[in-house]
C-alpha cells in the first residue's frame, strides 16, 4: 500500500513543485499518495489538485489542533512557511514548531523542512538583521532537537526575483543594481521548476539523507554573468551597476532595507550557504535524476520583461 506524503504550501511555489513532480514521477507516484494542505480548499488551485487525485485538507498553521487532522497518517511531510505573509519572525517560528510538534505526536517518519541558513550565527553576529532566514533556521534546530527523522532542504537565491531587480530604463537599457561587486557569485534556483526535483532525490534516498542538508541551486552566477546571459538570450541591452549599500537601501522600504542589504552581504562574504557551499550545491545537483533549470533556460522561458 502506498504511503502518505503531506505537502504544506501546496498551492504555492515550492509545495506546488513538489506535488507536480511526485505526480509525474514513475516511482514516487506509486510509493506515495498525496495530501495537499491549504487554508482554502475551495479556491481554483486547490480544486485543480483534487481533479488530479490529490487529497486536499484545510488547515491553519497558527492553529495546532487543525494540524492534527492535516498530518495524521502521514509517513512523510514536506513543510514550508511564508515569512512575508506576516513579516513576523516569532509567528513563523511558532508555525514551524506547530508542524514539528504535531509531526512528532503523530509519528511522522520523515519531515523535510524547507529552511535557510541562520545568518546571525553563521556570521558570528556581523549580520544580525535577516529574520526571514534566522526564523526558519531556528525551527530547523527545534525539529532536530525533537528527534524527528528529518532532512533540511535549503533553497538558494530565487531566479524569479531577477525581473523585479532589473528594470528597463527609458533608454531601453536594463540595469541590475546590487550592493555587491559584479563578480559576486549567487547560487541561483528556480523554485517552481526545481523544488520537486530536489525533494524527490531526498525521498528516494531517505536513509542516506536523514539528518542531512540539501542545498537547492542549479549553479553559481555573478551579477555580471546574469547581465551577459540576459543580453545574449533576449537581445536586449543590459548593464550591471554596483551601488553603495546606503544608497541601495534608500531604494527599498525602510522596514526591510537593512535586511535585504545583509542578505546580499551574506552572499558576498559567506557564499549564502556558509562553509561547504560549492561542494554542497555540486553534491545536491549530482543526486538529481533530471537536470535543474539553469539561468539561460530560465531566461529563455521568461523572455525580456
């Protein structure tokens, strides 16, 4: 009999990718039946999952009792939380702890937690203002301390953020302005395309991956390489511009400006993931059955914006 895989964020980018990949996977689609967790089972994206044979269950991450129904009977769980929904580190931590507690109580045998590096600890306090990373990392530590069989999935820098960071000027030139040198390499990741590929590799190697961390990125590209690739793929003119941190912050909402700056400094000074970053990405990509989407493929699909 197939085992139950419960997916949080099922109508979102990461969770949606997991569901699509499992449904189309020749082995995992036989090993697992799917349960999608959503706040609104009546919305079109939820109904679309039901037509594909996915069980859709309503739950609220802030309501621990609702999670018992959501998680009960699950062999494996893929869990992700959305900091930007509340912009509250404490809320995100509580949501993650609720998932962890109920997973422990209901006997989940494999919790795959979508996490991020603890920037404050990684940088020894030099970059203390990245709560949308640190909160997930603190939940990761909580899960490990509970002793739940788990694997950490650590997604890289979203390619889908590039269009919003690279506007077209009045003269028709696109400008990518970042507060780091143009040679700084970023671990780029296409979450909608590739989260499911990485999670599939974890599920297929459960015993080997228990307690491990899997870095989600297809490779490394600098800002200058992003611009060069964009020009080559689209035929549009583009330039890279390094902007001083204080000037760059002035373009952003004050509430998130320092956080975003420190996010970029994390990439410049600590290679985003911290020690073993390049080797970790190489290892994770090497486990994939299907090649991840690189920058050129992403831009060919996206086109100029």
